[in-house]
């Protein structure tokens, strides 16, 4: 009898079955060759998946500690022992705009000033370690 939600595998004839023993504490990242098969399993795989797009960088934290920076690509991290967190930051040029502010001049003339700033994150580790939200900080500093 197979219980609901259980998985059962059947082979027709003798088949060679192999396995890899992985110490997830020592190697928290899933080997690339296992990603497609584990992705098909979904939540049962005990893997946290991350897709980092071109023009972005990811930072991997395990137990609150920064493990490494990720470039563009698809990654997986074991979550059987610790809970990995992946933060993704945009490294392409971005614009932050501050809404218009009215200034009264010495001769009682009202001027409306709009400010726009263009920025680019060069070092994602420093950007994330220094502030919670780079865009919010820049908007506050420009205003």
C-alpha cells in the first residue's frame, strides 16, 4: 500500500544504482549537475533555488553570515541544516528622482527644483553591508 504523497520507484530488471554522500555543512551549494533533477522535485528536494539575472549580483547568507557573491546564473543551496537567504542587487546604472521642491528666493520669486541622480553599485558586498536599501539612502541624501 502506497500512502498519499509518497513516491515509489520501480525498475524493470537489474539496474545499477549509485549515490553521492554530500556533507551539506561543508558544501552548502548544490552541485550544478544535480540542479535540474532537484528542481523537478520541488519543495521535497530540501533546496533553496536562486536565479540571478544578467546585470544583477546575488549575495548568499547562511545562518546570517555572508558566504559568497553570485554572478548571473542558476544556483541551489541545501536547506536541510541551515536556512540560506539570497539577496539580489541591481548593478546596472539606475536613476533616483526626488520630487520637485519649491524654494522662495530673496526677491520673493518661487522656484521649483527637481533633482535626478544616476548611480551604479560597484561593490555589492559593501553596498549591502553598509545600508539596508541603497536607493532609499541615496534618495534621502539627495533631498
